[in-house]
């Protein structure tokens, strides 16, 4: 078998798959038809992708685009293998994302792909990290959909100042997440509670808070853990689980990445808890 697909996550109207292809120049091209809207982030290797819009060589950093019913061909004329983080969306889900984007009128992709760019690079890097570290792929799915729609429309995502009503909704969401950071949240659930579409909620949350809901939740959990590390003698593993982390290795890795030292070193360092520091 030259292609292996692994389901990473799914939600209402979307799925995320890790697709590894080992085909090479001597293998026959792969011909298929997209059943759903497909947006795939290329993270490794190169391959040729042909649709009715033409042929393109896709490399890491590019987004493959496909509409439902679109026939396509993938081949590896020049090299062996590639890896993609592939998102599939129902048409209704994708149209809802487009409807939440100011100035966007979607009627299908007019191109087979979006080339690598400085705008896409951070998003694709974040997507690859979420795939490898078990991060929040719900947020990534929405962001990927938005980037594909905006890029295909030939425009960057337009921004407008959030209304006072939306600011109030986001403030309420921030307070809720902060107070219950040990709990599990979904983007869809938070958006529903705010009375907003998931894409509009995610975009507005980032505008207001400067981070995504998942990033804010992670920071709150790390802050709570830091306070407990400095203020109590409880075991590190117990603090990790009580703060909302599913396993100790993930907690250690994320704590060191954000705080700059291991939980044990932090406890020994005499650094004040984050909640008592200014800023």
C-alpha cells in the first residue's frame, strides 16, 4: 500500500486526517474525486496535483484545494513520498465559515492550490505541531478553512473592529474559561454559549484576547499549575492532572516551552507565581 490515512480528529462538519503517501516515479498516478470540500496542508515531500484548474507541484507550506465532485490526479513524477494534514468539510460547514468572513462571496475554488507564503507558514506549522503533539485540531480546522477561502478569493482576511456586543460575549467567554480552566471545552460549545458561529467566535476571540481560546485555556492551566507549584508541596503529577492536563509528559513539555524551565526547576527557583506578577 502506497498511501496510509489516519483519522486524527473529527467534529460536526469536519474531519482531520494524517495522510502519508509513499508513491514514487514508477507508481501510477492516483485518480479520485473529492466527496467533500478538501483543504490539505502539505507538511513533507512534493507531489503533482492536477484538477480542471490545471496542474501544480505542491511542496511543504502549500494548501491543496478541492471542491465536492471535483476530479483530481496525484502523482510523484520527480520524487517519492509526501505527507499532508488533510481536512474535509461538509459544504454547509464551509459555507458557514465563508458567510462569517466580511466581503467574501464563495462559489467554489478557482484554483487547485495556494502556494507557500509567509501568511500560511505559521498556520501550517501550528497545524503540524497540533498533529504531532495532540493539539486542538478544531481550531486549526476553522483557521485552515478561513485561510483557504480568503486565499482562493484573492484577498487577505479582512478585519474589522469587534462590536461592543461581541466584545461583551468574548469577555464572558474569557471569564468562563478562566474560572473553569480545569474543565474540557470545545470551540463549538464556547461559540454556541456566546451565540456566535464557530468561525466568527474564533476570529473575534483572537481579535479581542490576542490568542485563540485553546491558547488562552493552556495559559490559564499553566498559570494555575505554576501557582500550585510555588504555593504547595503537592506532587507535580497531581498538580498537572488537577490543572487540566491529560498526562504528565504533555504538561512537562508545554510548561517548559512556555515558562522556560521544567516544573521541578520552577518549584526550586523561587520564581513568584504567575498570578502575582505584574503585567
